[in-house]
């Protein structure tokens, strides 16, 4: 056996980070789905959205009515988002063939763009809605235009729009183009009574807290005199979809493997009609369905539970929470998404000049690389639920804004349509994030995060596999972030929600205590490690990652036992039983366990 080449010191700066032109995902070698320039443009949009929120919450806009200015900042932001969703709905309903003659004239103001952006980040719902709901049927063509311009978003978020664009907007939506003028002008919403179908107008805000944009919404019909809430409006929307002969119920048409499963959707609809004891064939009116259910939303829940799987039933019910045409409750979705936008702003990434320097663009190149590696992880484990870090989530969101491409590319490469659920229980996310950390390390031989959070433990067998991977797959170095990108590898927990608040708070405290103990044990373990200088660089980074303390708040962490160094007396019987590894594997074993263990052995 020939001797290895002698070590030679390398002079000069380290080699420049280069983003590969293709990635291996599953059995395919694919071109990049997104480019760093598109991430930069997306961040410019997020900067505009964040500026909206800062202005609203800081009460810096003098055009707000007095009752708005007296609100708490969080409530004022919720009201502003409600107005933006109303404007988005009016815009969607105004779209038609006319807009395709000049797409630029059809583009909306920045507050409506914010709502549209959030809608796109629910890719399965967006694809299904635009396929079967007439109110949003024209959005895909405009979405393609948005995808084309995302790398240079000045056209999308311009503060000086063309006068024809302003005129076109005001003529077709009957609201001012400027978001601040519109916020002061849009005070009422038109609805239809679910009992007598009388059209009426309700205020967005009411002194008693019962306005449409408030949590305790309730209205009394001026015709029949009956009171109703949003759940009744949702039931009425459901009844209208049941009554539409050629239509489908939201949540039934799109599956992970079939974008238009009309046979499934038709069967589900027939089962619900039969469960309501109405004729499956023949004409059914919305009022007849409502009367059969005695105008009780709870009866619909009971029918769904008996006629179809509960998982499908919950998905359907989630699409009928109010009378808006969208299957996503967009006000809540925008409020949740604002948390992620704020995290991007806290990193400084949304600042207009942050990525003007070519050297800083390496951060976005790294985001792109890690996102494609994340997709490859999904291919390797199709049944798993993986949680992205902030940098991966940014790239994932950017890919979703290219809605038509995203849908096609996911199906071709991953084998199924990948949704982006922003309503997942916090404790479930914590468990899934630990699983993601382990899967990433097993797959690439590198830590998943570099932000300083205490990571899940690593068993001896996993550590051996990681070292083998490091020796064999040096091309994975493209996944190692530059120092300025480390903060972006923090867990993206913006989509964590409380399903059971008391239980979730108890679980959070338990994870916090476990994480603190993990840190202390890692610090003690680090003192016992005599790490060799020739250990793989990624392994040394992993060890440091276990003890570094981040400057951010802990992400969700599920309690998993901390890795105990091999130097511990607990492992001495194991070392004896593995003495065969000394032959031919000495250097590898030393790099995994530490030189001090090798010397004692």
C-alpha cells in the first residue's frame, strides 16, 4: 500500500464558496429550482411587509381614524390585515380576461400583495382553490408574472405606480389604491344572511367588539331578525358548494399524489349528501341543505365524522370558517406569517443594502444549497415530517411563490405534492425538529444547525457513520454555512401553534428544562474531550455546536438524552468489545472518539 501524500500548507485565503449548478435529489440530477437573486428579491418584498407592520403598530399613520389609533398595537395590526384581505377578495373577483392584455396594470398595492404572498405559501390550498373556485380562477396567470419578476420586485412593491394602474385598481375594487387611504375608507363588509339569504352590510369594527374584523363577531339580519356568527356563514358557504351540481367541496379535490382527483371528490360529496338524508341525484338547494341540518354547524361535524375519515373531515371543515371564497383563513395566516417576516428582519436580511456586497450573497447561495438538500431528505424518508431552519424556510417560501413551477417540480422530483402547513402543534414540531436534526446528520455527516442551540444527542453508531460519511463525501461541504449565515440555521418555528394551551405550555417548560440540562452536560463533557487536531472539521464544529450558547430564544426542543462522550467510564465495556476496530481503523476511531481515548486503549 502506497503512503499517503505529505501534508502541504496552503497559502492565501480559503477557496471561494461556489454554488453548484445542479443537485442530486433522489435519483435525479436537477437544475436549481431557485436562484440567490430570487431570494434577494423575496427579501425586498418582506422588507415592505415588515415596514407596513411597523408603521401600523407604531401608530405613525395620521390618516387612521381616532378609534383605530386608540387600539393596542397588536389589535390595530389585526384590523389592518382584515382590511387588506377584504381588498384582496375584491381584487380577485375583479380579475378577468381584461387583465391579460396588460398584466402590469392588474398588479395590486403592497398590502394586497402581502395577502397574496401568504396565500401562495399554502401551496396545496392555492392549487386546489384556483382549480375549482371561480373567484380566484384567474390568479395563476398573474402568479406566473409574479414569479418572473420576483428577482427584481420593484414593479411589485413600487411606491410610485403608474397612474393607469392606480385608476384601474380604484375603478374595479371601489377602494383607494394607497393602503393608508383604504384603511380609513373601508369600514363595512357586504355579507348574506345564512337564514333568509338577504344581502346586508356589517361594520368591520364595532364598539361592543362584534364587528366582522373582531373576534366576537355577531350580526343580526335586518330582514329576518336572526343572529348569526362566522361559523354560520361558513356553513352557508358549505351548503352552496353542496348545491353546485358540477362543483366540489374544498379539501377534497387535491391529494398528495393527484392534483385533480375528481372521482374522490365526487364520492365524498355524495356521502355527505346521503348522510344528510337528501337525494344524491337531483337538484339540491343551499337552503334545503341548511334546513336539513337545522342551521346547526355541529350537525355538519357529526355527518362528516360518520361518513368520511376524521382527517379528511377536519381538512374540509378548516376550509369553511367564514364566507370568504378562499379555503385558507387568510387573516390568521398573514398574522402567523408576520412572525417569520420579523425573524428575517431581526437577522438584518431584509435591509435594502444587506446583500448589495457580492461577498454577502454567499449567505443566499448557502440557503439555496441547504434547501435542495432538504428536498433530498424528503425523498429519502417520504413518510417523515421534517422541520426547516430559517434559511431553508426562506428558500422554500421563495420556491412556493413560483407556484406553477413548485407544484410540477415537487411531483417530478420528490414524487408527491409538498404542502407547507403553518398550523402545527408546537410540541409536535419540537419532536419533528429533533428527528430532522438526526436525519440530516445521518444523511450528510454535518450538523443541521450552527446557531448555538443544544442539539439532540448522537449515539456511538451514528457518530461512526457520520465520520465515514465525512471521509467519503467531501462535496457536502457546500452545506457548511459561512459564519454570517449561522444565525439563519435556527429552527423556523413561526408555524408553531397551541392546540391545547395548558398542555403546550407545560411541554414547553419541560423542553426548556431539558435543553438547559443538555447544555450543562455538554459543557462538562467538552472538558473531558481531548479533541485531536486532525479530526474532521465538521465534527469539531458539531462538538462546538453542542456547547455554544445562542443569542436568540430557544426553539422548540423535545427531550432526547444527551450524547455522553466515549471517554466516560460508562463505555469502557463497549470499548473492550470493539477492540477489532483497532486494526485498519485506528485513525478513524481516533477522529470519532478523541485521541485521549485512543491512547488509553
